[in-house]
């Protein structure tokens, strides 16, 4: 007997997510094999006035639908006009547009789920002194305007879900896709403790790296950041040095794992220290590649042989310049997101999608046996 749907499926791609949403839609149509549905994408818009103010508009009914809104709050490639100036959309602008569309739905949908790959204000997840708790406030806003579930990827600190204990919050790992992309790109990597190591660039990323180390069966090392707490630069205390703790990396391939690359300074410093300690090749897994300060520093690190390859997902905006770099490897997550939407729309558990350890073991075994 075919599973019934929770509600008629509608997928909304916010501004900047058009290409990603279109690919997700294509996979959904392939999964379901229905010729009656030309698209699951809903027709919406967020027009703006000359003052920069905006409104959310639906161009079709959402009544009784199971709605999934895909929102990339970090797409600075999207612009709008304000007082005759072209202004790039900030994360705040994207978040406001998301709430506008939810407001336009007006409670008519049967369920609203938000897929926000990089969690808005996720780095402001805890309070140090007299600071705002922006991530908690944002989550409560979304819960208050009527969303049922929020799906995010590799959250900086998933404990922020404590701010909305009665709402759904799914933190999805990208480990399997990262490992698979690396093994597809290189056929001479040896996944064993004598040849490869996982490195955490700071203490905050240890939980993620412990998972990689466990499922891949290789050793783990880490760096801790010594900061100058007497100075604040760009809203944070500058890093004085990265200190290494772990086994000898000499002659080994090293995988640095982090949730994001912001400026890239930290990962380059860590990679340089590992090179100085005799590391062979250095790969970087970063779910989100922001590269806020441009690509020149990474270009130099690649040219100097410090970094071999940086893998990031296509869950957020990547500039055309980034996509053209030889040191960059894209990890496509569209099919996985489509699986999540399809499973939830059938009101089934996504536990098998969240637990990726079996898939990782399978792909590593196939790689070792030459079947990959």
C-alpha cells in the first residue's frame, strides 16, 4: 500500500536559492515519477519599495499544503535597490524575507518546515557578558510565526535548539557526502591509522571530529586557540596562536574538519603548522565556505603546497570565482535535501538519513576493495 502524503507538497525557494531549489524539485519529480505534477515549486515573490522595505507575496494557494521553505541567509550575491543604490542582501534581509513569506501563508498551510542550511546567527549561540542571544531569539521568532520544523546542517552548536523545546529542530550531518566526494576525487588515499588523520582546528569542533575519527577508524588530533582577551577586533578576541595536541602527523594525509570557513586565516595557519610537522597532503572539510576576505590567501596557500583541496557543500552561495578554483571541491547536497523533504512529506522518520555511519562504512569498504 502506498504511503499517503501528510499534505500536498509545496517547496518554496527563497531569493538566491533558485538553482538549488530547482535541482531539489527535479529529484522530487524523479522519486515520485508523477507526470501529473510539473513542479513542486511554489510561485512567490518579495518585492521591495524604493525605501528598501518589502512584502511577501504568494501567487498561489497554500491552504492545507505541507510547505518546505529553503532559505540561504548568507547569499550576498542577491541585491535590491534602495534610494537608487544597489544593496547586497544581508543575512538580516534574508531572514526578514523568510518571515514575510511565512506571514503571507497566514496560517493556511497544514505544516511549515524551514530548511535553513547555515543557521542564521548560529555563531551567536551563547552569551559572554552583556551580549544579545541572537540565535535563540531568531529561533523563537520562527516558532512564534508558526513553523513546525527547522532543518539545518552542521550547526555551530546544536544546543541552541533548547530555545524552542516544543518545536522540531533537526541538525543534519554532511559527513557521508564529504567523505564520498574526497574518495571520488582521489584514488590513492589510505583510510587507516598509519596513513590518515582527522584534525580539529579548535576545541569547539571536537565532537564533529570525534565522529569522523570513529566511523573512519583513524586517529584524531586537535588545535586549541590562544586568544588575546584584552583586545576586540571585528567583534571577537584575536587569535594569538594555534597549539597542536595529538600524535605525529609526519608522512600522513590530514583531513581538517570544521563547520565553516569564514576568513580562512585559521585554517591556513593550522594547515601551515601541520605542514611544518611533516604532514603529506592536507584536505579540508568545511560545510560552509564563506571566504569573507576573498580567495587570495587560499590561492597562495594552494600555490605554496600548504593545502591540497578544500571541500564545501553547495548549501550556501558560492561565488563564480570560488567555483573556478582548482583547490575547490563542491559537495552537492540537492539529492539529500530532496530525500529529507520526500520522507517528511510522507510523515516518515528521517532517522536513517540522520545516522550516516552505515553508509560511511559501506563506501569506505567499497573504496578499499576497489569497487568504488
